[in-house]
C-alpha cells in the first residue's frame, strides 16, 4: 500500500471512488485501504447510502401538485434583508 494512502487521502477521493471516476489503479488502492480500515469503511458505506438515497429521491419525476403549491407559497413569503458590514476605525 502506498505511503500517501491514509484516511485523509481516502476521504478526499471517496466521492470520486464511488462515482467510478478514479483510474483502476487508484480505485484498487482505495479499495484496499477501505477494506482494511474500519473508519474508512464505515464512512464509505455511509456516503454510498446517502448517494443512493438522494438518487432514489431524485428519481421522482415531479413533486405532487399540493407540495408544489406549498413551496411556491413559501417562496413568495420569503423576505430579504440587506446586510452591510462596515469596518469601524
């Protein structure tokens, strides 16, 4: 295993790993670390589960009309406040 392969290195690349965006060599290196490290395995499993959940939730073609109406109503209720930061001195 490469010396550069620590938990931080894996964390920076786990999304690309799960999306199949790494080279085969990079993916193999990460896979070896992930399966040898309980922390990274847990984190990878969690991220993978969240990605699947979001993907499944986004598969719905359209929100129900009642939900869409509530969202539009809430959007129109939103007010904006301008915040200005000035240096005192």
